[in-house]
C-alpha cells in the first residue's frame, strides 16, 4: 500500500509528459491528415478527397494495385524468408551457415534506392545481364520489377522471424515423428510448418505493411504501375494539392493499420515462443536430400543476386557510366563530396545520432509506463506510439508537413526554428521509437518485478529503483533500440521525402534528387557512402557495447 | 516528489536535446563572407542570408549560389524544385513565404505564378540591357537564359531495334516507338510543359487538337519522370531510345559520356524556354534578394553556366556564348507565346493529369 502511494506521483508525471509528447508528435500530425481529408478549405465537413479515391476508376485501380502488390510481396517475401530460415538451420552448418545468415541480413541496411538502381543496371532494358549478356528484351518497369526488388528488400524481416522460431522449435517433436516412421517431407509438412504458422501470418502482414509503405521502388521502377504511396508523393510534389494527397494517404492508412495491428494481435505480446529452458539437442539435417537441394538452389541463388546487386551499386559508384563507359573513376565521389554530399553526410549522421537516443529513451519510458505502472489507460500509450511504425512513412511525413508548417509550430521549412532540423528529428523518433518500445516491453516482462519490489521495500523511491535496478537490466534492450534507430534514420526516405530544408540535407533525399535527374553514378556513390556509414556505425557500436547489433535491425 | 522530478527531467532533457544541439542552425560556409562585397560593387546585404528556390540542374544552382556567396558575402542556401513543384510550393507558402528569389525554369511558370499573385515586380540593375523579348515589361520576371526544346536520340538503341531515326513530332507518335519515349510529367516539370505547350502552338492554340496529339504521344511513353532533364540520361543509358528534353541538357548528357546520344530538332519546329528569375512577394529578405538578382544578370554571373554543364544561352548580350550551346537562330522554332502558355498552364496541366496520364497503354 505504501509502495503504491509512493509510486503514483512519479508515474502520474511520467504519464502526463508522455501523453503530451505523443499527442504533439504523433496524434497531432496524423489528426492533421484526417482533418485535411474531411474538412474543406472553407471549414465545412467534406470528405470528397477520400470518396474520390474510392470511386474514381483511376484511383480505384491505384488502390487495387497497392493491395495486389502488398499481398504478392508478402507471399513472396515470406516464402523466401522461410526458405532461408530452413536452409540455415536444416541444410547447412558452420561457415556456410554464417555466410548465408549474413547475406540474408544484408538487404536490411540497404538505402531505399540501391537495390532498384542496381536492378535497372543488371536487369533493365539495357541491363548488363538481361540485355548485354543474354540478349533478352525484358522491361523491369512495372509490377514484376517492383515485386522482384521488394521481395529482395523485405524477405530478411521474414527470415529473422522464422530463424528465431525454427531455432526455438523443440527438435524432440520432429525426432518423435521420425521415430514413429514419418518421412522427412511429411514431418516438414505436418510438424514443422504447422509450428511455424504464427510466424507465417506475422511475416506476411509485416511485409504487406512494408510493401504498402514503400515509396522509393515504385518511383524508380514502378513504370505505369501506380500505387498509393507514390500517388501521395506526386500529389504534393507536382501540384502541392494537399487535399488530393490526404485522400490517397487516408486510403493507404486503413489497410496498413489493420494489417499491422492484426499482426500484433495474432502474434500476441512479444513472446512468440518462450524459452522453455529444456535442453535442446539441436540436431541439424532433418531434411530430405530431395528438399535440401531445391532449398539450397533457391537460397544460394538469392544470395548471389543480393551480392550482385550490392556489388553493382559499388561498381556503379566507381565507374564513369556503368554499362556505357566502364572507365574506373572517382568522379562520382568527387561530384558528391564537392557538392552538397559532404554536408548531407554530416547533417544526416548528426540528426540520426541525435534522434536515436531520444527514440530509445522514449521507447523505454513508454514501456515502463505500460508494463510497470498502474496508470489508467496505459495500453493506449502503447498503441499510440506503435502508430509511428504502423502508419506508412509517407502518410506520417504528410502529417508532419501539414502539422508543422505554420506558426506557432513552424518546425519545417526554410524559415523554421533551427532551419527545420526539429521536424527531421521528430520524424526519426516517431518512426523508430516503436521498435525500442517493443524491445523494452519484452525485456521488462522478463525482469521479475520481485527485484523492484525488494528495492522498494528497502526504502528506495520509484525513480531510484528505476535508475539502479530496472535500467541496468534493460541496458541491452535500450541499446538495441538506439542502434536500430540510428540505422533506420540514416536509410529512411518515405517519412522525410516531403520535408525540404535549405539548411539541412538528408542523404536519402539527395539520392532521390540524383536518381530523379537520372544521375545514376552519383546516386550509386551516395548509396555506397551511406552503406559505409551504416556499417561503420554498427561495427563501432558493436565493439563498444559488444553484442550483435545487426540482429536487432529487424 | 523531489525524486519524481528526475523522470520529468529525463523526459524534458530528451526533448530539449534536439533543440539545444541543433541550435547552431544552418551550418553554411560563412568563411566566404569576408571581403568580396565592396570590391565587386554588390548591393546591400540585407539580413546577410538568403534562401533561393532554384529550378535548373542542382549542379548549376549550387555553383551559382556559391559564386554569389563568395562574391557578395551573403550566405546563400537553396532548395531545388522542378518548375511545377516550385510553383506549387510558393502557392502553399503564400501566407508566409520561405524563399526570397525564384531562380530558373521556364517563364511560363513565372507568368502562372504572377497570375496567382505570388511575385513582386523588380527590375534588376542592367534590366534594360536584356533584350525585350527576354523579360517582362514591368519586371515581374527577368530572363536569365534561353534554350530550345530538343529530342535526344540513342542511335545505338534505335539501330539495335531496327527503328528509323525520327525527325519530327509526327514521327514520335508512330506505334513503332511504343515504350521507347521518356519525358517528365508536365505537372512537375517545366521542360515537359514547354513540350505540351509547343504542341498547342503547332495546332494554332487549338487545345483539342493539341490534346489529340498528346493522347497518341502518351501511348509511346515508358514512364513519366519528375525532373525535366532526366529523360536525356535515361535515353543515354539505353533504357529508352528517345528522350524529350531541352537541348542544353542533351549537350550536358553527351558531355557526361553518353556518347550514343544525338540531338534532333523536330522538323515542324520546336518550342523554347526563357529561363526566368523573380522576386517572391513577401520575401523574407527582399534586400539580399535584389542584390542577388542584380548580380544574376551581370556578364560574370551569366558566363558561369558552362562551368557547371549548363549550356543554356545567356540573356545578357554581352556575355560570351559557349560553343557547346545550341544557338536559337539555327533551330526552327514555333511562335511560342509565353503569356498564353503561362495563363493556360494550370488548366492544361490539370487536363493532362486527368485525361492523358492515366490512359491505359
């Protein structure tokens, strides 16, 4: 009883501050989108932008395209991720496994355009492989090319989910089936895959959401295949028609939010499979040769494609005009670094590094609020912060643009405070704090409250207990959140694509400019620099804090 | 309660961290702000920092703002937006403008902006030296460069595909070139709007006939780009055979190494742009803006282009013309009515967005 009284003031203050912050940086921008969608310039209720998207045949086709793309990317990405997880755990071991694991994670750190760019270089109409090597006439512009790039980009998410699941499967179940005389194919079908089912749904829904939110790839190789995210972008860029843009954005928000929260409910709270502590024999090779070889063919083939795509980005950066004039040169780097590139590098790294700890701590505080306090309606905090991850980046970016473009909250644009830096930091934090939240919630659930109770019983106040007991135990989770945030901030495009500032240059925005102008060489140079910064940062942080940073990047 | 504040402190610290640490604000090079100003006779500096909305190639804007900063000691930053994008942005910011000068992009866009009340007339020093056809009589906009619309042909791709080299606008709608044309979208790109307006002028401003052509043309377009100059490089890369783009951008692409490219001027006559420059109404810093505009039409500023692969023709008759520039009198041009093109820009672009671009192919 005494404890409860002592806890409440701190919790109440934390809850109030958190509510104010979340309202300002998340609810207000998203509400601005909704408001713009249902209130006309004259201030009367008028939802015509949304109605138009749903009734106009052209927009309806765009909506249909978006859903088809999301569903197919979800199926393809999930299948490939599953194949990789089965291959790394059941078909190879030793260094081969490590290599395969590494290749499967590589696309996670790709800047948004890098893979689409090299797809055009390699498999474009004048592509090195398709046209110049095989003499084929294939056009990647459209749904096919889009799905190719999205599958490669998003399958690692599914891989990480399945990898965790497959590793936690108790081999005893499979062994029992084997002992009972079932064939290995039958075991896979009737034992292994059913055990992976929660992962299937989860991976599909996450990739579906990511695919819907993808902006860069539809812009580069979408061709005529228009989707909602790029329609939002083009409505602002070409016409600055905010009413038109919010129409697309609201229609995009709906399936994204539904799929995202369906996935949360489906998978349940953060404990997909709990560690049982029972000894696991970890026997590998429970797979028939008839299955092993196709599996290896798919995964090794994909691995080769991933490496080729990355290699092409680097090659494109170091050649004059890849495929046209393959002279090795540093001109692209010179162009980038002597131009706005150096500034973009330092600006982006600085803002990302500033936002990362803020995102980490935001996640931590909200997690604490949700798991450890008795504040009424605490679950709402969780759901609201998760909106930052669930809402497509372009819808969020549009919200930030609408919300922070007018006095007194003029945080965006040339005349804004700090030259518009605030809005970028808000964008980064909103987008990545949810991941820190999930990590911290999971960590908190694993810490026995008895530890904290003991501290409290010995007379420590809640803040002291939090600082001396809880925080040290959660160091890992917070750090993971910070590292993830930094990586994501560096490579995100859709959230910041609509926010321009003459004072702060964001690398992904600059890459978009280069690719818009079809200066593919400097786009590749920018991407190479960006990949290098991210890799160096991950390695450095890993050295500093000593745990596998890249694992958390999902 | 005292301890309770520590959590609050963490939370506020987190929030203020973003403010405090980024307070240095625009870290633009200010070292150049030293001497220059008096030596070259630049005008007053105003607040000493200027934000430009630029429309030409980024390399060019960057070079020009840097040169201006060095010479006149005014910190100058820019945002690059395509013509339609820039117009949209100015309109959206009308209540509290962020930019002081809009520099570059076809005059049609400036006329449309003026019709929306977004510009403030200003006649920069030396205004009368600019030929009358290259400036607005009242100084609403002043021409800074001129360039003809051209067609970039990738001779290698055409040969590989056994396609004849097109030589007219009429050729470009032949079914043989299906999926082989790249052009920007006229909503975002001034280049592309120049093309669209050119088709209107070829049909004596008969919008119906013009659109009939555009609908046929659309059938051959691979994908609409955002930026006007992009199609030159896309054709250079061999992704398409044909790019419709300003001829100076084709020159730049060839210069960059796309050696299979060739410039074609359609036999019916082609359109051209006068790259404009204007003071934004309600500019945050009109004084520095005027200093910039005065400087921008000096011989020195006008001769900067080729350094940054911008091969437009200068409007200042005293400025030296690069031999790589396409002289306008060597090209058959249409009777391009900028006022008409500017006045009808919104209607035509809207119609294009609604009737042409979404057509199935």
